C-alpha cells in the first residue's frame, strides 16, 4: 500500500488474509518508481490514491503486478473497498490490470504490450 492510503486499511486487509506491506512503515518514502518496482518484484498489488502509478505503468511501461487506485473515499471506507475490489477483481489484478474505483463506478484497464 502506498503511504497515502490510511494505515487502518491494513487491519481490513490483514483480517481478510492478505499479506500487506505499507510504505508508511518505511523510514522514508523511496519514491513512486521504487515503490512500484518493489510491489512488482514481490508480486504485490499496489493500492494508492495517486494517478502517478498508472502513468508509470501506461506511459513509461513500468512493470507492475496490478494497481488499485481509490478516488473519493474517506479513510474509513478505504479498507472495506479494498477488500471487496481485491476479491471481485482478483483475476484481472493478477493479470496486471489497473483498477480505478470511485463511488459510482469501477474502471479496469488491461494493457497488452507488443514487442
């Protein structure tokens, strides 16, 4: 999880059996490219509020293991939403989808790169 995600979200995800690494527990923020790289190397879905990770994945073709971007949810809603999205869109996320979630819709982007 990116440091912009509420730390309490870890409790919801832990309770649902997910192994969580929260960037807020690091001694310093390593920056978006390194965060995305760490998540990918560890086969972790990255959860964030920022557009920057999608831009890195789409525009700069940085590898990733799935990204969830939350838009417009309160900190108290983040955990419950994350659990639901991971459960409902597990296959898409495992395929490297970028899932953007707001209060009215879910958008899924799967990028197929050609060599």
